[in-house]
C-alpha cells in the first residue's frame, strides 16, 4: 500500500500534469514526417528529432538555475506553454524553414518541464520514498508517451492533422493550468531579471551528481541506438508495424518503474542500478544477435525492463546527492548527460549502420559495451561515498 501521508494532492496533480504534457508533444511525433513531406522537406526528416534534442540540451542549464532561483512552478509551466504555442502554430506553417524553426523552439519544452517536475517531487517527498515517487511520476509520463501517439494517429485519421495539433495544444494548456493550482516549494525566490539568464560555469554542472550522470550518459547511448536502428531491424526480421516493438518496450518499462523505484528506496540506488545495467547490457547483446521476430521482441522487452528501473533510480539518486539549494541544477545536470547520451547514440549508430545490415550487430554490441562499463563502474564505486546517509529498511 502507498502511504497517503506523503502522496498528497500536489503530488497527484503534478503526475496528472506530467501525463498531459508528455501526451501533448508525443501525440504529434508520428505524423510529423508526413507533415514535413507535405511542405516539401522530405529529405530533412532526420532533423525532426535532432532539432528538438538540441534545444532541449541547451535549455537544461537555464531551467536548472531558474528552478532554484525563481521556483519550480514557473519552470514547469514555461515548458507546457511552449508546447501550447508550438502546437497551435504547426497548422499555420507553409515553409520547411518555418517547420525547422518551430521544432527548435518546441525543444525548449522538454528542457524545462521535466527538470522542474523532478525538482518539485524531490522537495515534497522524503529521501527514503523518493525512488518510489520518481517511479510514479515516470509511470504517468510513460502513459502519456504511450497514449499520445495512438490518440494523435486516431485524430489525424478520423479528422485532420490540424485537429490533432489543436488537441495537442489543448493538452499542454491544461497541463500548465494544473501546475498553476499547486503550491510553490522554493521559499527564497529571486526576483525575475535578465541576469538570471546569464549562465556561469558553475551552472553547467553540479559536481555532487557526477556518479549518476556518468551512469546516465553511458546507458542513454543505448536509447539513442535503439530508436535509430530498431525500425529498420524490425522490418528486416518481418515486423512491418514499426510501432509494435516500441509498444513492447513501453509496456515493459511501464510495468517495472514503480517496482524499481521502490526497490531503490529499500536496498539502495547502487544495488538496483547494478542489476538494471547488467540487464541492459544483456538486452543489447541479445538484440544484436536476434535473428527472429520473437528474439527481437524479447530483447526489446528486456531493454524496457532495464530502462524502466534505471530511469527513476537515477533521478532519485541525483536528487539525493544534490545540494538542497541547487536541486534544480543537479537534476538538470543529469538530464544534460541523458541528452548527450541519446544524441551521440543516435548519431553514431546511424553513422556506423549506414544502411548496411551486417553493421546492426556492431551498433548494439557497442551499446552493450557502454552499458557494461556503467555496470563495472557501479561495482567499483564505494556505496558509502555515493549514497551518503542512506539507510536501508
């Protein structure tokens, strides 16, 4: 049973807001390639995700600093409002350049909202239940990520792309309004000024969270690889519905998030991560060696379990290690390493693969090797150093 004393109204409202936010921007992703083609930019499809990731990465230091200085709520709401504006503007686009600019702008949403959400949760949930709470928040986001594309496809098919974009915009504004109704957790807020947008060297990285950041960067490479290579690999093995493999991955991730987070509260972040990174390593090797549909489905599911346990545990770990006054910076640092890992994983995997079937196994073996390095690092680190004050139940 979940304790009712810590899972308060603001917590559940934030989870609801997270579900709507992630549904909003994921709703439109599957339809964007055809939309871009209709604008005459078919050759630029590879930039749809890349441009989004670039601005998400750039905005992390800003969102982390602002979350600590002006409050969690404004940072969360800015991301949702960016989603609202961008989704409203897509139907009015007539040029490829306009589309590219809007994708860059849209990326700021994921650079802000998840950072503020994670910092807010770490403020209202005690450390001994933080992993469980991050699992619940992640589960809400996963539901939005899983349900958004399905809803978007249904709306675009039954009605039109414009209706889909406007629905995405509606979800985003409701997500923002929900956050407006909860209480701010930052007590000493700085007045809003331009100097808060000046990023200094110390704002780029929080040294206290180095350990979870290293693990995140090494493991996120596999995520970028998977989303780049898996569609072609699935087609090669006879899985023509490209979204099916990601459904298995998402369902597996959804099932394990809460369990993994709770386990990290009870047994420690490092112990859980040792298991999840070992499973991630195995899943990458398994996928690389897959020669049947069933093997590939099992591999995708294994990776979903590994990633679903790793993500909330790393978020909780970063919050544990962060200075109370700079939790936003600590969380943003973790997300920066995540974006780097995903981006480099996607870019290098695509470069190595180069549409040559024999190179698929190479891309996944590299991902497995990096996840294996994360596992070895976790075996090496001294738990009392990286988990100060942790007390197992």
